[in-house]
């Protein structure tokens, strides 16, 4: 391989080389991260939407003894969905990518 190429071995065992002029951006996986906050935020959004839908669907413009129950069910939907989203997010891993800015001719990257 010439000094102006980037080569990497893929999991299948074959090697692939790229001309440095063809590379516009290079990111490398530097580990993984959990998605607890993202999952909790998505769960909170889903729970809030479900809770609002329950309140709207149950609102019949009449005072009833069940009005407090509607709010309680909506709150439970919100809290439960937030917790479930946080748990799913905590169990889900995604790769952490870091941008690499190769400089000079002595750059060596291997997979």
C-alpha cells in the first residue's frame, strides 16, 4: 500500500484500501454509551401524550367523582412511561464515535 492510502480489515477478513484523497471524513468507534436520559425523555413524551389523551377522552364536561381518577391515571401513565423509557435506554448501547483528523504522512489506522 502506498503512503497516501488508508487500509482496514473488515470482520469478514478481507482488506479494503481507500485513497486519502477519497476520504472526506473519518470517525472511529471509541467505545459505547448507554441512552438512559434519551430513553427517559422519549418515555416522558409518550407518557405525557398518553396522559393528555386519557384526560381529553374522559372529559365529558360533567363534574364527576372520577375526575380525580382521570388525573391519577394520566400521572401514572406519565411516570410509568418515563421509568420504562429510562430502563430501555439504560439497557440500550450505542457506539460512541470520535472524529479523527489525520495530519502528516505518518498516520496509521488499523481496525
